[in-house]
C-alpha cells in the first residue's frame, strides 16, 4: 500500500510502500497526532519512517493494489 506524507515547510513529500493495513496506518497517525509524539511507520523493506506529529501536513493512504500479471489493462 502506498503512503504519502506531506511535511510542513518541506517541498517534497515522503512516499513509500507499506505492508501495514490502512486501519493500522490510520490508527498510528491518529495516536501520534492526539498525543503530539512522533509518527513511526514501517516500509515494505523493514525501514522505519519517523515524522514528528507537529510537522505533519497530511497523510494520504493509497488503496491496496493487487499485483498485475501480463500486459492486459483492467
């Protein structure tokens, strides 16, 4: 699942693929924002992405994409 995080006062956004579900990511974002701590998420390669909650501009959680096989369009 693709996750995009916009950071305040930074021109580029953080974009990574995560194995976490959208519910897990939403819960982590909500807890970090309400507690004023850091948002910590893991990408598919096991790396941690840590962003201070006060600096988060937005979080865009993409839909779970099924892997495509072949050249056909659907």
